């Protein structure tokens, strides 16, 4: 199945006088891992938050599975759309197991099924359930908390998972480890559509099957990582790639 | 001191019991009103700030003026006392409850709704439990101030420990005043302790972890 599952048609978003997204159109296919890359203020998070209806477009249409988002029950939609955010997304007054169980509880699963699912998910994100299930978020490291965030988003086996700069506050090593895991999770689960917002170009190129480069509310380029590196479409994309080159040159000098 | 106690302890215990009844009734009523107001106005910030402003005005009315205004409506006695103390406590409770609920990290509230909680579920599962520490500190302040203020209702025949104070003032005796003060403090500390135990039972597990 390759039909578009998320589609933006001439979407515009303004906050007061501030026009954040002038005119945004794109399509995401089922099962794709798409990264949205942009600087702060590029409108990437705004775009993500419109997919789960946290923000409404000022004009234009958003279609999820072919249906206009205005006609969908947002509460129901969100329960089947995982959502991972930066840093403090976990509820501090709930244990790890309770955090993961939030949406299953909302959907009134029985306790045995919830327990089994929590255990399965903690193993998937490589945390020992016996050790971590009954701890509180503050007792975990940043990387472990973010693992729980991912597990929580996958709790009800949603078709979509939205990531809003989930690894932004982690150190480089933990970050790389988690990137590898998230990519592997996407490959192991079929038909899951991942949308991943980041300002880190290496992360965007490593994770995304397609990368959407945004700048000042517009899409500069939306293509595969290889295509972007080989044929940057605009001066802005070229400049972004330049930042990576700069580092590579530094390394090369050291090697010589 | 002990002679006074030996001679008067049955009346003094009765005063204490009246005092406790007045304070707990006022606090209970204030708590119920605060919860109703917040549940009704949670998503109407203007109403909420309007009401808080209204209660802050009531708070600034001197208690004697309040009693005088209410006399034609509810007469002398406990009823008027409880109404006035409720209105005073209301301001403290509303303010601290609102601050507590608004102090919950807005990102957590957004995540809750992004995960598919309705606004009611977000309130009960996220905002309310995280606001509990602020709610309990508001209750403690309201408790202590109502306990102290309740001594004045003896002037409108509502009873309570204020009777000892006024007896001492009128007869120029120190001992009843001291007893009135001590017993008010005993009641306050006792109730504050119970409240603290309830708070601990509600939030102990995750807050202990936060402090560590």
C-alpha cells in the first residue's frame, strides 16, 4: 500500500499577525520514516502539531487516511497516534509502567493485557522490566527517560508515531545509540509511519527515508537523504550541508 | 493556670469543640465551593480571575462589618460565623488552587492532550495530582488563619475559644487569655498534623523520589 496517509493541501498557519506557514503541501506514504529538518522558527514543530490536531490550520486541508482532520474525532485519533516530545514528556507522578499504560488505560484494556504490553515494550526499548517498571521518571537518566517516551508512544501499536525533537537534550553518545534503536524499531514494525522533527542534520539524514527540509515555513526540499546530498535543491540546503562538510574537513586535516 | 483548668475544664473543652466545629465547617464549605468553582471555570480564565478578584474584595472587608451586614440575614450565632469564615478562607483556597493548577508544566498538559486525554481526563490525571502540593499548602494557610480568626466570633455569640479571650479581656485576667491562646494553638497544630498526614498519603511516593 503506497497511498498517501498524511496529506497537507495548501495549509496555512498564523499565530496572530505572525504567518508561520504561508502555504504548505506534501504527502507522506504509509510505512515511511520521514524526518523534518529545520532551524528554530522554521515551522517544523507547528507542522507536526497540526498532524495530531493540537493546532488547527488557519487555511487549507489536512487529510489523514484520506479523511479531513476536521471530521475526525481528535481524542480518538490521538490515542492511535504515538507522540514523543523532548525531555519532560513523562508524567513525574506516575511510575514508568503507569506512564506507558496511560493510553491503554484510556482505551480500557484489562490489567493483564496492560502488564504484558508494558513488559514487552520495555524489552523492546532495552530496559529490564523488573528493574525499571516501578521506578519514577526522575530516577532514570535522560536517555532512559527518552526510551520510556518511545515505549509509551508505541503502547497501543499505533499506525503513526510523531517525534518532536525527542533526542535534542541528550549527549552525543546516548543520542547515537537511540537513533540506531529507533531506526531498527521502525524496520521491525511493518506499516508504521514515523514523522520525526529535528534540527540536527546528521540525525535527519541518518533516520529519514525521506527528509523534508524546512526554512521560514516553506519546504526547501523533500527527498531521500542521498538525493539531498547529491543535488541540494536550494542555496539554503547547500548551506546546511556545508555545516557538515566543515566538520569533515577538520577530520580530514587531522588524518593527513 | 492549673487551678483555672481544674475549675473550668468542662466549659473549656466545650469551647474547643465549638471552635473546631466552626473552623472545620467553614473550611469544608470553602473547599467544596473552591472545587466547584474551579471545575466550572477551568476553561474560562476570565471568570476565574473575576471570581478571585471578587473574593479578594470580600477578604478585605473587616470582620465586624461583615457580621453587622449579615446579622439581619442570618442572625447572631454559629451560622453567621461559619458564613464569614468560609468567605475569608475561600480567597486563600482559590488563589492557591489556581496557582497550583496553572503552575503545572504546560508542556505536560499538551502532551496529555496529544496522547488523547479529554480535558477532564487531563485535569484529573495530570493537573490535579501535580497541583496537590500547592493545594495542600493552601489548605494549611487557610486552616491556620481560620483557626486564629475564629476566636473573634465569640462576639456574636457563636462560642468557641474566643470566649476565653474575651472573658480575660473583660475581667482583666491573664490566665483565661493564655488558655485561649494555648488551646487555639493546640487545635491548629493538631489539625495541621492531620492535614500533613493526608498530604503525605496522597503524594508521598513520587515526591520523595523528586527530592532524592
